[in-house]
C-alpha cells in the first residue's frame, strides 16, 4: 500500500511534569514554591470552594510560606465572563501564578484566566479563529499548576481551554503551548467518594477522548499507542470505579486513563466532540454525559472509515467480539450499566433544537478532524438518529 508522504509528517507535543500517585497533594506547597510562585490564585468551582480538598491545598501552600487566595466563580461550562472575573481577581490580588483545582471546568477556566491576566481585550478574541489569535504572547501567560479532582477531561494535561461564548451560544477554544501546566499533581485520593454518576460520566469522557483520537486520520503512532492503552484501562477499571468509589486502585487507573486520553487527543477528535460542544453551549449539559450519549451514533456514522481501527481497540479492551460491532456493543452496554440516556431527549434536546445545533457543530474546530468528512447536513442526520435512538 502506497502512503502519501505528507500523511507521515506531524508535530508531536507531549505533556509536562506529572507528580502522580496517592497523597501527592501534600507536595503542592513545595512544588509551587519551586516554580517561584509566591502569591498563587487557586481557581476552582463553587462546589469545591468549601471542601476539605481546597482547605488542604491552602494549608499546604501557606505552610510553604505562600499567600494563596481562592477564586471560585466558575460555571460547569465556564464562560468568558467567568474568565474576566478571574483575571480581575488575579490582577487585583497581585498574584504571580495559578493553582487549578477541580474537574475540566476549573482547569479550562484557570488556563483561560492565565491567558487573560496578561492580555488586554476580551479573552475570546484570542480563541482559535479569533481576531487576535496570532497575537498571544506566551511570556505573558501566567504559570499554572494543575490538580485534577475528576478522571475524565484530562484538561490538566493539555494546551487548550474550552470556553463558552454565551452571546453566540458556541464553545470556543483557546490554544497555546504556554497554557500547558508547568506541573500536574495527580492524586487519586482526591477522587475518592466522587458520586457514581459523575464517575461514570467523566470516565466516558476519557473513553471518548481515546476512541476519537485513535480513529482520527492524522498520523501519530505515539498518540495511537496511548489511546489504545487508555481504552484497555478504561474497560478494565471504570466499572470498578463506578461500583466502589473508595477503590483506590480503580481510581488510580482511571486517573491515569483520563490523562492518557488528553495526551492522545493531541492527534485529533471528531464529530462526538463537535456535537457535544454544541449541545453543551446551548443546553449547559455535562460534557462527559453528552459525549456518552452521542458516541454510538457517531461511531455508526463513521463505520466505513474506522472498521479496522475499531477492531484493534476491541482487541486491546479484551472484548468478546474483536470488531466494530464489539466496540459499538460495549458503548451501548456500558451506558445501560451506568444509566446513561440512550437518546438526546435525555439531555433536554428536542426536534426544534437540531437545526441550530447542527450549524453550531459544523463550525466547531473538532468537526474538521472527523474520519468521515461532515457538514451541517451530515451532523443533523447524526443528531436525528440520536434523538430517535436509531442505529444501523
């Protein structure tokens, strides 16, 4: 088989320093101090603001001689207004670095605040495709330390931040190499006790990252290997993590899998994320849950282009059928096990929403990466089937 040499050329980014393992949060103070940060702004969400996790983080930082403050005005789908408020808190508090603690919303908000704090004008002007995207000054981006408290988005490992534009009801992507956290602290103890539904939703988010990355057409065997191993871990450990939130081994393996999914999708994503971003922007739905609902319908749409790759993933996962049907059956069975809706109406999406959602999804940057080219009409077709519950 002859391969176009251009398909073998790519830039392969890789993550930052990761301090991984139970109890690692205790290293937050010395890690922050080593980076020369003296007045860190902790960026988190309102649900975590009063938690023992944040209290412990503050203690570790103050014990290291640092002066932390907390900013928690972050929605589950963070907005440009949240970012502007966070940047104001950063400047007014004369902070010199950011500690992001939480799930994907906190991570994305923190990275966006890090950019906004050193740049004038609206943060979305600097989003991909925005009028000032090429004007980002990497030296003006505040240093970030990331501490995830979920195992799903893997945003702590990435160069991007997804921010909702409430005016246009779209999700916009900020991207720059200096948005990558200087250090990541992955402490599985912070995920202990996460409710079963959130464990399932975030775990399925990690699964979608691995599946879409593995099936993306970009040439990147490094990311392929990471995605395949991530799916092996997810298939083995996600059911255990959902069944017993205190299973530290399952929590550890899922935290690793989530990080791997985020590294893998440097290769690309696809229509699951394009549709999920659109629904999240319009309906404020949980990203991982939305991905899980949409996934089988996009797999079905892409089948002709991903048959061989689906078979490889199914073998890596140890599924009874090592083919596309085996992978599709797994997505359906695990959604049923986790009580995830089968159709879009479970996300509050109705027939009247589909045209606008399809147009929004078609404009999302991840739509360009789908293995089968898609436009608004094709995405509308996928969503029609997702609303009706029709596969095949």
